[in-house]
C-alpha cells in the first residue's frame, strides 16, 4: 500500500497571465501524468490554494505578471500552505524582480522558452527538493 501512495500523481498549480503558456505547460505536464491546475491571476491561484479539497504539491509560477510578481505570490501561498514547493519561470531573465528575488536566492528557476524535457526535469527536481530549499525558507530573514 505504501508503494501505491508514492505513485499517486502530483498536482501542480501553474500560474501565468498568458493563456497560451498555460495551455502548452498543461499539455506538457499531463503527458507525464501530473494533475494540473491552471490560474491566470494571483486571485485565482489564492482561491485554489484556500480550498481544502485540493492537494497541491507544487506551484509553477511566472515571475513577471501584471497583478503580482511570482515571488510575492509564492510567499502568500506558502503562508496558507507552508509545505508547498515552488518553481519559477520567466522569459525576462534580465528583469530586476527575476535577478533580485529569484536568481540571487538560488531558487528553482526555468527560463522561457523551455522544452518539455527541461520543464519535466525542473518540475521533478523541485518536487524532490527538501522543504528547507523552498522559496519561503531561502527568502526568510532577507530584506525584500
């Protein structure tokens, strides 16, 4: 029975303001048997995380979005679910928010555009990373 529990598909919440990115990422993840939840804004993501009936293992979020940046969203979601793991993605690797809030903290980061293989590899790494390497733990105590 314990082996079966380990084989249950993981659920990934993907947050991006670009519908085409959400659609492509969903297809890529579902080919590897992940359960995928999509949110096109921070508000939608927050509503999903607040639901007790959804088990969410990983947040995969864009860093640069119009309503809130990815690191701030991750912090808010981890306040609700402290064990939520996080992987960031962005096509704006030179943006200050990416450099200061993600890369300098050596957080999980996937540059856009990415291949299905690089996405799946990054997701797998993020899921097996110890919790102390999560976003909240790394950013804790550092000025924002």
